[in-house]
């Protein structure tokens, strides 16, 4: 019978007070292929003159912009977005310590550099990094790009807001009540009001409204039996309406055509956010981020204050052209960008549009819907449509339709000669009388071209590639790296954050 022997556990010794002859170099502690080395190499190669010009000179010495840019880019690459946490990293993280040469800028310096020095010029730095990718043969700014958008919440308060509709309702109420007071004054003081007209306050200019209230008050001041309610209303109107109208005018200027803005970030617009996989959500102050990608690298980004995608394409392309002095060969995007305006814009710029229109997918499965306006044959030479029963529909004129962006569409109208007794009348149209069809011929032609292009071999390839090229970039930024809300406020500062996110994403992918 053997004897069981217990073996002692042996631990490796360590001594926190051990003194080394020479202190270790930080460079020796960082692996040769570590991403921080790529960050350092890339930022050392770019031209920082655009940032340098933001410094006035004189006074105390400043941290080098290259150093601070390295801190920010490496921080955004590692999901460290707060200036306080970045300051902490420069004191405790050997990678940040190596990048800064043991310098420790405080969070005020980091935040001022990010919000002020990089504002308006970071895109130049971004484009330089993209050009380095081009030089490596990783991307090509001349080829097709994949475009999409996402909404990112602003740092603004979610519950302090101004709505365009509320302003209009308030102004309409003031006009209605002022009109009622004016009519009352004309009724009880016709002689005093005979040379006055209510058209004086039609525009609701604060000074004219103030003058109108004064006129009403003077007209009825010496009249007997004026109801107390009228006097109270006039007193309230004189005290509040002019200053309220001045405030509404200022708010409308800030809205600049938008439907809303946040009081704590006036550049942010309230947008419906997709909060979960069921697309449930709520209205929050946010910005619409548009990007164009290739091989999941971001080649262009732009920030917008509108929630819809189709109105962002024109300025997004202008931004691309400003960065690289040329446009891409093609743009591939989903149906959110499909519009007559966008198709025409791309055609004028010589860019092939691989952009679906809103009924493209349904038409692929079911064909063009029977009896729809799109199904009606158009005789271009004689300009008439042919109804489903073969009857000619005569051209009766054009009308204009203006989009929210101000784009004017020409809608041609056609009317059938006699629908009475037609066996198809019930399913062809539901209106009384002869059917009237409205057609946007420009959009119709664009859709036909786009349909053929999307169903070509190249188009099918692009359609398959789009969801796996641009959409994962948003997933990486928002889900994998936790950036779902901006830290700064104001369009120019938020654009800096987007630039840092884009640079960090590209370098992260490059190092991978």
C-alpha cells in the first residue's frame, strides 16, 4: 500500500521594492505591432499647419497640437471620450504616456483643443489620413462609395425644446384675439376707428401689434360699459404680446426651417430615435450623421439637422468634392435617398446612381401595380397617356410641387375622355367623373434608368455589398464602441467629435 504525499504549492516571488540598475524604457514595454505605434506614425506624417494657424502665439508655451491630437485619436480608438478620463490616461496608461513623452495635459487643455482648435479644420486632417489609405492601395476615392445615415443623440436636455408648430399656433392665437379686439373697438367706437385698418397687424410685427393695441385702448378708454374682460385682455396684450412676438421671431430664426430645436443645444433637432430592434423609440434632440464608405473605411462624413436622408445628399457630395477635388464614380444607397432631385443631381455631376426608389423592392416581387399611374403608357411624341382599356388620356396642363427642401417638381396632368360605362372603372380609379392621372416625367425616366442599373450584374453586386459595407460601420461606432450620445454641444463642436470618431474608426480598421 503506497503512501500519499502532499506537494506544496510554489508561487513566483515578486518584490515591489526591488531596485533596478536602469529604469525600463516605455518603448521597450510596447509591442512592435501595437496599434499605438500606427497612431503615432500616421499622425507624425500628417500636416498640422491647419491647426497651428489657430494659435495666436505669445504668452506661455502650449502643448504641441500633434501631441494633443494623438491623445484624442488614441482615446477615441479605445472608447475613452471624456476629457477627464483622457487626462487620467496620460498619467496611468503607458501607451498614452509613450505617445505624450510623459507630458500630462489637463482636461481643460484637452477639451479646449477639441472644441476650439479642431473646429472647422479637422476634416482637412481626416482627408490627409484617407489619402494615406489611398497611397497604400486600401481605398480609392475615384470608385463607388456606399452611403447611409444614422441619428446620434445630442448632449442637450431632452425636455427643454421649441417646436415650430407651437410658435405658429401661438402667433395664430394672438392674431385671432387681436382681430376680435379690433372688431369690438370698431363696434363701440366706430368714429375713432374709421381711419384705421386691421391690415396694420396682418404681419404680426411687434411694433405694429403694439401700435394696434394702443389704438384700440385709446378708442375705447372713454366709452361706458366696456366689459372688464376686454380691459383685462387689452392690459395683458399690451404687456405680453409684443415681447412674445419678438421671442417667436428669434426662435423662428433659430429654427431656420426645422420643426424643432433644443433650448440647451440650439443646433440639435428633435428626431425619432430607433431605440431597439422593434424600432420603438421617442423624440430626442439629435443630429443626422451621413457617411460614405468603401471596404468599411469612412471616406466622407457630414452632419445634418434634418431627420430625413434624401435632403442630405447634395451637401454630402459637395463635402466629398471639397475633400478630394473630385466625385466618386458611383453612389450606392438605400431608398431613403431615392428622389427626383437626387437622381437629377447625380446625373448632372456624372455620378452613377445605384439608389433604389421607394417601390423598387415591391416591383421586384410583384411588378408594377396594375392601374397605377406608372403602369400607364406615355406617348412622348404626341404627349398623351393610354389608360388600361386603351383609351387616350389627353394632356390638360402642368402643376408645380415644391418639396421641403425647395426643389420644384413639374407634375403633368392627363384626363381620360370618357370613363362612363367602363367595366374597369371601379378598380381603375375611385374619383367621380373621368380619371385624371398625374405624372412626374422626370422622375419616371430616372426610375427606369435606375431600375435597369440596379438589375445589371454590377448593380446586383453593389446591392449585396451595401448592407455589409456601410451599415456595420455604424454598428461598430454605436454598439461595439458605445458612442451613442455626443459629449459636446453645437454643430461645429459635434462635427469635431464625428471627425475624431471617423479617424479613430479608420485607424482601428487599418491596424487590424
